[in-house]
């Protein structure tokens, strides 16, 4: 089960080129190691950026 708040925060950081709190580098989708979260965040990003 994934937490939707975590998904929105991670997606926003990725889209806005925010910092990864663990590495202090730009947050990338590849930084997400949990496959469930990665898939949900990827789907969320695709849904929110459709038409851009």
C-alpha cells in the first residue's frame, strides 16, 4: 500500500528538480528503489504532465 501524500511530494520534487533529502542531489525517478512507489509515482507524473 502506498501513501498518496508521499507520492505527491516525491513527484513534485522530481518535476521541480528538487533535492533528494538523502543525497542532496537533484531528485530523480531512479532514486526511488521501492518498485511499488516507483510505479505509482511514474504513473502520477505521466497523468499530471499529460499535454505538456
